[in-house]
C-alpha cells in the first residue's frame, strides 16, 4: 500500500549513505513495510537493496548471508552435501506465510528486523546459532546472536542509527544434524509453532522454539537429552504467545510435542538429511506443510 | 521515471512511498487489481523483468528501466496467452477479480510443475479466490476443458462459457473503478470513531480545510436528517431507520466522524489528522446477552416507533416468540432428547473487490453513481429518499462486480459520494480499504443458538425448539430479515407436532452485522443439524434415516410455529429424498478418481493419533426472498440478427448473466454469443429488486424467458405477414397476435425467421433487417417473485482428525443439490463448490476477532485465514433430477444454498471421529485440541 507519510526514499549506494534516525528508517525488500500502515513519524526510508552487498559468501568458519540477500537467493543457494543443516533454508522459507512471489523481493535481514514471532528467517538463523553483524553510525560495528537480537514481538535490540549488515552462520552448525517441525492453524498459514533441533559434531544439542513464543526460546544440552530432561526444561517456560494464529495453551502443547519428536529423531542418531521422508520437512504432524 | 509496461515505454511521476500498483492504475492499467493492498491476495500480481511480484507491495521508486508485464500484456481476446485460454475453457473464474493475478502467476509455472501438480498448493498460496473453491482453477492450470459451445437454440442445460470470460482472463473487463472519468476525480476519506460509544461535543474542520488539495470536509452538521438503513430490501420498511449519513452519536468503533474530499487519496487521508474532535465517551455494551438486560447502555434508546425498532429500551431490534403445541410436555414424554447451545463467529465476505463508488454529474445534469453493488435500483431509490431527489435525476449502475456474497446488499459508500458530488459538482470516488472491509463493513451475524429436540424410540420427532440470540451490532441493517429468515427453512423442513422459537436480534456497540450468503439460515442449521445428529446417535438410528423419517414432503405445511400460516412458499418440485440417497450412496461407495485432495489421491493418514469419522447434514431454502422480488426485462432484435437484453440484475460471479444469455438464446433459436447483455443499470431496465436471495435466475431469468417468448411470437407474426401478406407487418409487437396461421414448421434461426413453403411460395428465411424494416421488435417480461419454491442441499464428509494437534483432514466431501433443471452444469457445480469452500472456511478456519471492547483485531487477510488452494478438498457435486413447476425451464436457484449444510456436516463428522461434540465455530485446530483435553 502507498505509505502516505513518506516524503523521501533515499537509495543508499555506500555505507556513508546509511543515515538513519527516528523519522528515517531502513528499507529492505519492502514486502512487509509496504504491507501495513506505518507510524506517521516514519517520513523517510533509506533503501539498502542497491548497496551491492554480496548475497552469500563463505569464509573459513562461516557462511555469511547479507541482510539484503533475498529469500529467493537463499533458497537457490546450491546445496552442499557437507552441510546437512542447509535443508533448513528451504524448510524455513516454506514456513513463511508469503508466497514464492514475495521471495523475489523479501530480504533475510528484513524478515529478522521485522521481529515477528513467526519470522521464519529468525527461526532459521536462531536455530543455526547465527550471529548478526550490526553497523552503526560513524563506522561502529558489533555482533549479537540472532536469538538475542529479537527481544519480543516487533521488538529488536537495535539502536536507531543501526542496521543489520549480515548474518554469520557457523559452518559447524551447517554440518549439524537437524530436525524440523512446524504447524499453523491452516495448512500453509502463518506459523503457530516452529521447532528446530540441531546436534553438532561435539554432540551439543540445541532446541529452538519460535512462532509459539514472543521471541526465540533456546534450550542447550551437552548431548541429546532424555525425554524427561527436555520436557522439564521446556515446561518451565510460560510465556506462550497468543494472537489470531493460535491459542497459547495449544501452542505450548504442540511445541512440547514437536520438541519431544525432534529429541527422539535426533537421538536415533540417523542422519536425517538422507531420510527422504523427513527431508521434505513433513511428517504426519507437519503434513500441513505438504 | 521511465519504465516499460507491456512493451510500451511509460514516463510516469512516482511519489515517494508509492507502490507499483498505484502507479499502474494511475496510468490506466486497470487490469491490475487492488484486492488487499497488503501482498496477501495476489490479485495485483504482475511480472517485473519476468519475475512475478505483488505490485501492491513493490516500491515504485525501483522501477527505473524495469519491464512490467500485466495480464493484458500476456495476451488479448483475439490472441490469448495459453494460460488465458485455459482459464476460459475450464470456466476457471466466477467474479474474476482474482483472475488477473491468478493468470499472471500461473503463466510462470513450468510444464514440469503443472504436470506434477503436487507443488500447486505452495505455488498458489499467494493467490486468494473467494468464489470457486479452486477446483476449476486447478483444472484451468492443468488444461482441462469444462465448457462447450452450444448449437443454436440448444444452450440451456449446457456448460456454455460466461460471456465475459475471455475479457476477464485478458484483463479487458471493467470492474467498478476500472475507468477514467472525463474530468479529474476527487477522492474521499473518512475519519473514524476511536470510541465504541460517544457523542461528538465539538468538531473543528478549519485546519483540515486549509490543507493542500482539500475541497470540503463534511461533518454531522452537513448530514441530511433522514434516517435510513444501509441494508437494502424491496420494501425499505423491512429494515429499521436507525442510521444517518453522519451522526453526532457514534455507536461503534470505526463509525464515520467526518469525511474529507481532496484531490488525491493521500491528501484526503493526511487531512483527517487535522480534524479536531472532542468526544463525550458513553458507556458501551459488547455482549448481546448483557445488552438486553435491564440497565444496559442503550444503543438506540432515543429512537421512536418511526424507526421500527422492536424494543429500543432493551436493545432489541427484532424478536419472535411463538409455539405450536407444548414443547416442554412433549420433551418430557420423549424417548430421547438432546439439548445444547451452539455459537457461530463473525465472517467477512472477503469479496476481493472492496466496496467502492465513483459518482459524477452527467451531461443531463443527473447524478450518476457507478458502484460495487448487488442492488443498483434499491441504492438509487434510497439515495433519492435520503437526499430528497426524484428518481429520474439519479442513475445508479454497476459494472462487473468483484464478488458479493450478500456484502453488497448494503449502501456503504454511495451516500457519502452523493453528498460530495452534489457539493462539489465534481467526480468523486470513495473506495474501501481491506481494513475497512474487516472493521466497518457488516460481517455475518454471530449467533448463539440453543436447540432442544425430542423423538420417539422409533425416531419420530416430537418437539423442536430454538432459542436464538444474534448480535446485530450498532445498527440494524439486515438485523430483522436475517433473524426471521434464520428460523424459517431451518425449522420448517422438519415435521414435529410441537415447535417453539424464541429469537432476538440485539444491538450492541460492536460493528454492525449484515447480510451473508444463507441469510441467517446457516447459523441455525449448524445448531439444528448438530442436535439431530446427536439425537440419531442416542437412538442408534442412521442420520440419513432419521432425516427421512422427519422431513417435510410435498403436501406438508412448512411450519415454523404456526401450522395455519398462509404462505406463498410451495413445493414446485421436491428432490430432498434424492439428495439424501445420493450422498449416502456416494459415501458408502468407493471414492471417484477426482475426490479428496485437489492434487491427486488423498493419502489416508496412518498413526495412532488419527481418528476417523463421517457426518452429514441437510438444508432447505426458499428459491427467492419473501415479500416480493421484482424484475422488469426487455429483449430486442438487432438488425445484425443479434439480440439485446436489458436486465437490472448484477453480475458478480453468480453466473446469472450466462444463464440469461442461455435462456434467451434457447427461446430465440440462436447462440449465446449473439446475445448482447445490458445489465445492472437503472437506465437499461425499468426495475429490478436486485441480485440477492439467489434471485438472478428464478426472478430475472424467468422474466427474460417470458420476454423472449413474447418477442418470438412477435417475430413470427411479422415474418408471416411479410411472407404471406396476411396480417400487418407493422403491428405493435407488444399487442397479442391476432393472426395465427397455425404454422408448425416456422422456426427461429440465427439468420432470421425460417418460413416454410406454402401457398405463398417456397420457404425462406426472413432476416432481422427485413423484419426491422417494419419497425422495432422489442418485448418486455416481468416477474414478481411469487409464488416461491424450495431447494435442497445435503452434504456429507469423511474426515481424519489428529488428536495431538486438532488438525482436520477432509478425505471426502460430497454435496447433492436439488436445483431443479440444471441450466449450466459447470456453473452450477462452481456455485456448489464455491459455497462449500466458503463454508469450510467458516467451519474450520475463518474468524473475525474482536477484543471485547469493540475493536476488530483481525484487520488483514494474513490474520484471517480465507481458504487457500492448500486448505480445500475436491467436492463431489451431485444433482437431483427434478423439474420445478415455478422456475424458468424447471430451474431453481442455487447460490446461497450450498453453503448451509456444510458446517454441521463437518462438525458431525468431527464428532463421529473424536467422540466429542463441537459447539463452536470455527473448529480450529486449537479449539479441537482443547476439546480433546477435557
């Protein structure tokens, strides 16, 4: 929709062009910003998509995904057989409410910055233990885990002059075994619960719950936990999200069930990336994704 | 900024914050539709550099040098894109408002994706269709042809194409706002009440009026003093006069406070913030049960009897209390009884075209309103009533309307546009946003329905009682009619010696409810059919059999609570018995190839968590609204041998236009493509009550059929006079023919009237031009909507329910419809599928949520769950073989009806699966999961 309070959209070409403040906000793909009325005090935008940031590059220890990488570019990135966890890219992209047409424009950074509980890129990057690189004014730069960056519903730990530059996904995470479950109130609807499990080479097991909670909830275990240990850890959590996409008691129940299924799947020790049934991201519970 | 659209360079002004859709429509690319303005519905889909995008969220400042392709750029009616041809051949559209986006999106699918098909749910999750239920869209993408070309004189009963189909799929068909007014159009925006109940104590428009581009700001001080109702009916007194164009008292959050008219939408919206208003906040009531208790805040307490509100001192706009026999005594003596209370939710119509009007003054100085309406004549008459205008000074018409479902049987935008046009003398437009559709357009009435039912051990009903409470919201539009209709066919379809109805329609400070497909019946049928299902279980009688033992049959009086009530409702035909058999047999047999999932065989889920069940429910509906429904139509012969019909009823995907063409062509021995249809315009027909109550075929269609018959007789008489010399060729065609030569071989053909050989010489064809040389040939036909017949629908489901998550998976969906003679099988199938789809949405997914204080919290499609391709099954559609004595060629109406039995059938199947009775809609996954925890 037209944003009637916007007077200026500046297209940034270099880092120096990224000048933000209370009234001037960053613009990624625009697929969310232009989909809802925005606060009238946001009268200007700085378009980040012409900065020429390389969408995805590999360093010695990380896969670096730029904030302006589109969902399309992420899902088109060639599958590396050494990275079983890469299948989460597709599973999380498919978890977006929006269609493949939106993938052509929507950016990974924009999805995280919007900070919706059902933000599937937040699910993905939190689940993989990714660190966000944040750029501030005057060349400042800092890092923060994505699971800490999103602090609540539409709330994010960014200063007014800061933007997300990129996400660093540890290659050790991509080499992990993973399991994935999601559900929504309609088959391909907005996620009500997304649970991602990951076991890396050291045996560390991380369970990440998103969509069912206002911000990512992460449980860490030195090894794949026993059922009781997992359910004790999760049942201590009480802030289950309530919105038109699911009642909190149901979200809690399905999240706990999914966590247990994931625990069982990961403790079975099979490399699920070779398991055709689950690599589609669907099983009897998430058949809703099929 | 320069970019290309469909191969032509466009040099357009792009404002900061504008989206591509706006820029395209500002440059007359009207084929790009505005459905949700939020990236949810896909109606605005276009290609940018060959990539499909939603143009309503594509920032226009990025357009420089881009290549944009719209649906009109893909192909033309003469040279359609293959996907456009497929949508036309498959009848893959109804209202067609989503079609542009569907076609553009589907045009990007690869042959492999189409051949495989399993990816279609994902590929189409960004394209909503409210009309079809997606089966016909799937067929289109697959390249299935569902339509046929009819021979001359033989189109009724065949699946001919919608006349506008090819124009729709190529983006050429105009909807309400798809045109350029000769003079620049002003735009109107509305300041909405932030309070659920308040009085405006002061309002200052000075600052707003001084803003750039602003022409006028209206407040309650400018409003006509005439009370009216936004709900429209044949008799204006059917609805309460409780509404003003602008009222100093605000009774729901979102009600109009002021209206700004400015050069652009942006200027009008920006000026709203500059209107300074002070309010006295009044106590409000949001629960209809509390609203009728003593001491509750009164919503229209000051209104007198002239407003026709049943009891303003109790917030009751309408009530009905009646009993035949002694229900309580009968229940006490019954072998089995069931008692329960069922609750339904608010549903938005989700017509993809929002409410909108553009008005102007024509060359004759008349006010013209082009509006998205189901009822142009009723709008005209009420606008004249409100503003004190003579009817010949106002023209109201609708172009093709992008979906209705009852939502456009309301006057929601036309009054403000009238006010603005009369004040400014300019062309003025007021277009609802999607948020407006959710927050201020009247949704389906939420109802609480208590049912008590009893039976003998043999399953013969002894008593049936309904206690209904409906929340009509802050205004009573349709709040009376819906209530009386809701307890009619839902109850009168069953024979029971003892019946009782207590129904009340109650004002609250929630948004007003309104007319919705089924007009109240569906809510009560959900409760009654659920109760009967439970009764069948108690008695251990098959639910189909229980119905057979208790439904009305021809000869029975259709009793609500008065067994002696006089009525014009008759059994013009009866197919309920067939419908029950058809569904029962279908469910008992193996599923046909195309059933269950839309994308191939439905896998029956495995695992302990899955519970399986089947369920059925039925519905009766009158074939037209009560208390008069009128249509005046004309058919005229043109010199080229085509015919022009004039009919007042509107086309919004209901398909009546197709049937009107078929009926006329059948009588006149021609083909439907030779029928030129002028419709939904107060200038082209003398009168039409409008397209509601499924009246398009049985009222306007019957009137047209009569007009065509008259014209046929007149044409033959004239041809006889020309050829034989007997009779006067110039005789007025409106006068009955006095000279009947008794010719049996005379026939109408597309070329003219075929006269057989005789004493006058060899046989020959008398052409249209020859006939018209003696004067125009034009006939009229009318119908008054009485007597009325009844139609029936029976639905059956088999389902699997995941006990762990509450997910319902539909394995079979079967509906049998008794529509009398089927005039267009593919279209009728589409109506049944579309009604079923909307009802599955109601049953499982859709829910307008309020915060308990009058604020709607679901304000966009993304928060609402209108069914997508991925949410719906194939519905197997079966037709009873009946012929109605009252309808044209034996046909009955079938637009609202298919919706009504679906939710209870699904609830009964879920009950069968999980052993717990759902009492509340929607049966969302979280609700069903919770039922299973108890």
